């Protein structure tokens, strides 16, 4: 695994930066969920079903966004692997 990817209990998390966003994507058994934040790192976190999907909700805290992601993937938030490069999302 790299600092941009983490896998645990059948869940894969991938972190990437686009021109406009920091994106943390999760996949489990074909289901996906994404947390995104602007590249400057100061805006609210957006939860989407996919990287290009419509925003479902916005959160101030990373923990709250991860709770929503876990709900979408039907897992416990504690089961979500977080790549090292994404640990500071929402800070």
C-alpha cells in the first residue's frame, strides 16, 4: 500500500488531488462513497456517492463525514481505512 491507498476488511480507500479538490474515495463490494474538500483545505467536507456524483451532505468535521460514508457502505466508521495522505482532511 502507498500513502494514497489503504485497504482493510474488504474496504479500499484511495486519496487523490485534482485541480480543485482533495478526494477520498471508498469502495466496498461495488458500493462507493466519497469525501471531498477544496484543495486549500478550509471548506466543509462534501459526501457524495461517487467522485463525480451529486453532493449528499456537507460536514465541518472529518469524523461526521466518515460516519455518513460508513452508513452508505453499511459498515462501522471504525472499519474505514484512512490513507496517510488523507488523515488531515477537515483540519
